[in-house]
C-alpha cells in the first residue's frame, strides 16, 4: 500500500473525521457563523491505481483525487475557503455517478466523463482546465501547446501551475500534458500513475 496520505489518515471516513474534526467534521454539529450550513460530502472508492476520494454535494463534484496526491490538504482548504462549507463523510447521487463512470473508465469503455463539476479556481485556471478537457482521449500535448491553446504562448509556467492545481483528476485530464521532449514530466498523483493512465487510454482509443 502506498504511503503519503495513508499515513495522515484519509483512507476511511472515521480517520478523516479524526484528522479534520477541528476544521470540517465538527463544523456540522457546531457550525461556524461563516459556514454554509449545507456540507460537502466525501467518499472513497478503490481503483486499479489505488484509493481515490471524491467530494460532492447533490448537484456537483468538487474534488476527485488519488489519496496519495502530494499536498492534498491544499485542495481541502481551497474548498473550505471558497465555499465556506464543512466536509463530512457521506454519499450523494453525484458520488454514485462518478463511481460508475470511474468503473467504466478503468474498464476501457468510457472516454468522456459527464458528471457535473464545480470548478474551484481563477478565470485563467479555468481556461487551462477547459483546454485540458479538449485533449482527446488517448492523446497528449506539451505544456507549451497548452499555453498556446489558452491564448498566451509565453505563459508556459502559468499553464503548468494551473495544471498542477487541478483537483479533479481524470475528469480534467492533466495527466495528458507531457514535456516538450516527450518525457512524462511531473504529476501530483505520481509519475507511475501518469504513465499507466496514458498507456491505458492509448490502448482504449
């Protein structure tokens, strides 16, 4: 089993609540005046590449990540800061929809995700994420190509930064962006996962 997030206790509802009780779980029972009273719900699902977690409400998916992602705490904090909503273990119809789509994706029968998303980012980041979704299944592009797609060929670093701040793995396919020389480059979920995902998609075009 992978290390990283597992050591911090995000691998189960009870462990998550224990880790984040001061900021998330207990906010349901003792709501902060600044918090929206409607929580976001977090759930977990196994995949061929390890455990993933998702955060959703009744209408949208806000976060989908491998639990081994680097700096995953930053994603939780962004959700809390932007929406002022507690995060507590639970499941919604959106959770069930993304689980079904993930199952189909890993079987090779799904190429386009249709689960409704709530994007948490700046206007520039959202443009980059839209460009990522335009990369066809089974293909890839360079970071420089991504910058051109969002209208600024000199914004390679900014595009790469926006790529790294994506918290909707697979749905917004940041794994499809590679280095200009053809090497894989980085991936917050792990380069081994990026390699597997690219090979998987190439085999199921």
